[in-house]
């Protein structure tokens, strides 16, 4: 099985879990952790451009890492998947 097949299978399982565990349309929180000196912080934020979102940032105690949360309302669970896929190329990004 190729890596892309594994990835698509993961997203299909994740989609099913989202459909079961959330009411749609509904609130969803994305949370990411990254090195605080990362070059893609603004690019990550730009993924949410055009979406009504509340953004919170919190640095770790030693300021080495940054946690960014995006709270928003989405119409469909597929929108969650679409956003997570857009973040897949960021090196060192932890998706929670």
C-alpha cells in the first residue's frame, strides 16, 4: 500500500468519526503546534482566509513552540478534511 493510499484511508476514517461525533453545521476547533521560529505561521493563518474564525496563540514556557487554535463554524465535515489536507506540507507541524 502506498503512502497516499494510507493517507486517503486515514482521511476516510477521520471523516466517518467527524460525522458521528459532531453535529453539522457546527463548531470545530483546529489546533496546531509548531516551532515558534517557523516560517509558515502566516501561511497557516492564510488557510483560514475568508472563514469566520477566532484565532488564539499561546507560546510554550520556553518560547520554543507556538500553539495556534482556530475556532470556527463549518457546514460540513468535509471542510475539516479539506483544511487539514492544506496543512499537510508544513514540516514540523503537529495537528491535534
